[in-house]
């Protein structure tokens, strides 16, 4: 069992916010595409994105809230 350290405060990078916005707009991002784009695993680890039944990445409610906080 491995434990990941999570800092108490999460500051998303510009690329992470852009990824969340792409997912919110319905763009399909699959795992090979995510790896090619060097997408941060932090989004997945913190529950801002998840995999759907087909293996594509989707934004979660927490991810949408993160975008809203960044836009305010």
C-alpha cells in the first residue's frame, strides 16, 4: 500500500485548469492522450477527474467546483 502526500492547499497549474475546462466542455481525453500531453496525475489523485466506463477521463463535481473557484 502506497501513501501519497497531499499538501493541505492545492494550487492547480494553468495546464491543469485548462484540462479541466476542456473536460467540462465535453472534449474526450483518453489515457493515451493524457500521457502524451503529460497531464498531471494530481487531478486524478485528488478526485478532480475520474475514468468513465469506457476508460475516458471525465470531470467530477469537485473538478467543476475547482474551476468555479479559479474563475471567481
